[in-house]
């Protein structure tokens, strides 16, 4: 697919509700803003955020960085994402990915939304590999347990979709949605351990990522570790936007992250176009 124009992509995103009027409930957004401001770990995405955030300041930040409705009296119904903010962020993401390709950087790619965003990440990973980058795949098979609503626990396993997109699956082999930062933290621990305690040039581990392309806790943990991080976030996921406001995350693209996967194909082409790359495979 050729890269769409900005105007064409804007129209596509509004039509498919990736941006513009989106299906994310306003009441869910406000609940998440309140919980992030309260320091609830599940809504921090692995970031150590400034404790001065309040529900009101989170809303104001989300108006600026995402384009949600600024009216605090709007408490129910659907919310909005400004498509022009999305386009600006997609361009910035593409430029940073293009720089990674130019420098032939080490990259990690990961998603907490495997059911919808995997094809986008796969296309970017393939393009970077084709440009001479190294897509790192540490901690393959690493497992941990999560609590369940009924008081038990379920096992989660870190797996990779070719050519190197990290995600979680359950014991029955189904991929799983997650906000957790723990898998990315495990990936970084393994990379640091494999490189030895002294690290490489500049004190960094030899195989340390130069760039993370991710979402949810995967992106938060990478940003917290000081890795250049670009990623995606819905309007009910304020932590990454707060991380960007605090300088811990480089680029956050606001979008509805739960639409039909094929609707993201024009966004993929747009990103790769601004990166100076072409889809392969």
C-alpha cells in the first residue's frame, strides 16, 4: 500500500473511528484518569509518574495531547480523539523509526493489543530488519502468574510473532491483552544479564535497545528504563501521555486501539512513508 496523504488518512481515521468520535466510553476515561492520578499501579503502565497529578490535571493533559472533550461535566457517553494530533504523532513516530533505520539501531517491538495491532507492528519490524536494524527478542518463553477475579491465578507466557513482536499468551495458546510492564522488564533484565555486568560503550549493556516501539506497559517500562520509546495509546490510557509530558516517552500516538486490524493498514503505510521505509513480505 502506498502511503496515504495526510488528508486521506484523516478521513479514513474519522470514518473508521480510529480518531475523531471514538467508541471509548467517557466514564471509563474519567475513571482511568482518577486512578492514574491516585497512583494505582495498573494505570501507571510501569512508569514512575510525578505524584502531583490530579484528576483535573490529567484531564487537561489529555485534552492537549489526545483531544478528549475538555468539558469536565461530560461524564457519560463517548469521547473524542483529535485526528490532527494523531497525524502529527504518526509523523513524529515515522521520523524516529526512520532515524533508527538510518542508524541501524537495536529495536524492541511489543504490544498489549495483539488482537488488533499485531499486523502494524509486524510490518514495521520487517521494514526495520530490511534496513539493517536488529530486532531483539529476549526472554522468549518467560512466564509469570496474574491474579484472577475469582481469586485464582493464570499463567502468562512471553511469545513473539514473527519477525519479533513481543506479546503474551495464556496456557491454551491464545494471545492476551495486557497493561502489565512486567514482561518488558523481564526482557530488559535478560538483555542486561546477557551483556554482563560491565555493559558496553557508554555503560549500556551490549544488546540494549536504542528504540522501543510499543504500547501499554511494554512502552511504559521501556520509557522508565530510559529507552527512546514511541507508541500508541487510547484515550482511556493516560499514563503514556503523562510519561510523554514528563519526558519519559518520546512519542505517543492517540488512537482507538481496538478497531478491526485491517483499518490500521493506511496508518502503517503512513508511518513507513515518513520513515522512508517500505513494507516488505
